[in-house]
């Protein structure tokens, strides 16, 4: 998480730009002082229909938990949302978690349509009829794998969890069975062994060595129909999406570009599940878009920390609270005997014990 890019905008930046924005500054004033009677001008119509859901905090206008972005900062936010070249649907899903402004969906569609890299590798419609797979009941119970590349001399293995839509992309030195098994060993060590592994009929996946490896782990190997990649279902669509993204990357730092793409994929809610892959596999990670929200929108103290405080206060060995009037003794850490003392109204819980010393 330490290598994540800085937040595109901060709460202070949003507050400053909101005060200078002609439309948002007036809406902020109405939120504080009360809304006037209609009718409203066209630029205020979207805000007027949400007037009971809008609130102001530290100079920022909020619609629920989403920050209303002023006109001046919208291009910066769109650039941040398009890191990794997600498609229109994924970009909208991520934006709807954190930000809003009038006609935001149209702005996102126009942004992706204007991206040259996205348009050059726009996928063609699938010719084969899609195969319907049974929905898994647990994470990592069925995974789909495929090879992507070569792109600029590099080949990648793409792995998709059918339950959470969690995506893994690994650089492999060759397309041999041994190289594929080496990558799978690392993934299985992290996530565990799946019940079913789905692949195409490539020679590295149909070799006797690969079959024996899966058989030894108790993994059922399912092969898709030859020349019909769509029989791999939605996972094949995600594999295709990963291949398109890898093809768009230039000759820069491949590791950095791939990790950026995977980070966005892991935190973006999926259309099939309505939740992000990270939520289905574990707690959601901290994302840069959240840092634009004012402090009251962030998470509260975890219950685990609160419980730890209670348990610590009950730790054995701590003296109970004492009432005034009892005869007590106090001992300094450097001394070996106890001095008599009668406490007043103040209650102390440290360095106190009954007047007699235990034998």
C-alpha cells in the first residue's frame, strides 16, 4: 500500500474549488441557509431534486457518502478513475462509490470513447454462444486460467476466480508446463487449491505432467471447447479484458503498470456480484479516492480495537479500584518495605495493596 499514488484531490482542494465554483457555491449556501422556492435554473435542477439528501461539511458538498466534485477538478478525477484503462462499466462503478456531479455517467462514457488505447483494442462481438457455468458457492472453488501474449516479448498467465471475479496476472518466462505449474504453486500457496480448474486445450494444459500435478492435488481439470473461447463463460470475458489491458501497456515499468491495473480491478464492484473482488475475498483496501472525503465519512474505530481495550482493563494482576477509608500501604519500586497510607476521595489503581504484606 506504500507504493500507491497520491490522492488526485484532497478534501481541502475540493472545498477551495467548491467555494470558487459558481453553481456549487450557491448550492452550499442553500444547504446552510435553506432552499428557496422554485422554479430553479437548469444548472440547479439536478441539485434541487436531491436537496433533502445533500449536506455540507468543511466546505465540501456531499450527496450521501459521495463527494460532489467541482467543475475545475473533474478532469483530474476522471484521469484517476481511468488508471489501468478500465472500461465504461467498471469506471462508472468505481466512480459511484466515491464521487458525483451532474451528468457524470455521460462524462465517463465520453472519456473512455476518447481514449485512443481503448478504442484501438476494442473487442469484437463473440461469435460463439456463451456457455452457462454453475455459480460457485465459495471463493476460489473454481478458477479459470489462460495465457496472454506475447506483448513486447513478454507472456503472462491470467487467473480468474469465478466466485469473486478476483484477477491474478503473472509474468511467466515461457509457455511450458513447468512454468505454468510454478506460477500455480505460488497462487495455491496463497489462496489454497480450487476444486475445479478450467483451461483451454493448449499443450501446456493437456500434457501428462500437468494432469498428474492437478490429480495429485485433488483438482478436477475442465477443458473448454476447442476454438470456442466463449465456452469459458464470464471468466473468459475477464481474461479477454486482461489481455486487452496488457496489450495497451507501453514499454515502461511492466510490474508497476500491472499492479496498478490489478489494484483497480480488485476494488471495483463487479456487475455480476455488485461487490468488489476484494470485499468477497477479504476486507476492502484503502483507496486513494476515499481520501477526498471529509473525516466524518471515513471508517470508525474497529470493534476489535474496542474489544481489546476492554480485555486489557480486565487483565489479571491489576489491583481493583479502592474506596476511601481503608488502611493501605504503598511501596516504591526501589524500596523493600511498605509505608502506611490512608487514601482520600481519589481512587488510584497503581502501586497500592492492603496494609499487611503477604508472607
